[in-house]
C-alpha cells in the first residue's frame, strides 16, 4: 500500500465539540527530550540522565476552501482559545488530543 493510501481526512474538534474539517500542507511533528548531562573530574565522557520528554508538537498549515471559507476560518479561530483539550484528526499521525498554544495566525488570500 503506498503512503498516499494511508493519509486520512483532517479535522479539528474544539473542546466544546465544534468540528472543523480542513485541507492542509506542510505537516510536521516534533518532540523535545528532557535530559541533563553530568561530567565528572577524572573520567572521560559524560553521564546523560534521561528525564523524559515534553509533549509532541504538531505544526500544520491548514486551508479552508469553498464559498463560506471565510466564515469557517473565523469560527475556527474563535474555537482555538477555548479552554480544555481539543482533538486533532491528523492526516498522517491519527487522532491526537491537543491543546493549541503559541502564536497562531490567520492569513486570508482573497
């Protein structure tokens, strides 16, 4: 089965239950390992302590299309600041519980 057959439809469900399907490009995910390095006198190398990891981050450029894309995009932006955990149906990584954070911008290419 080629990778294109494993891609799923994408959507975001806000904590209040509003569902926003979208198309996308430039998807990625990242995670930061939490570690501490210790060097001791008289020894070579370092001891690395594994302290787990931060949460995964899913970056996406999403696109709303259609006659009412402007209204849907505005409603989506209004739903992002809701308190609580939302659900991302990621096209590549499946269903993920998420809390949107950081700088989120809306660009309207009219």
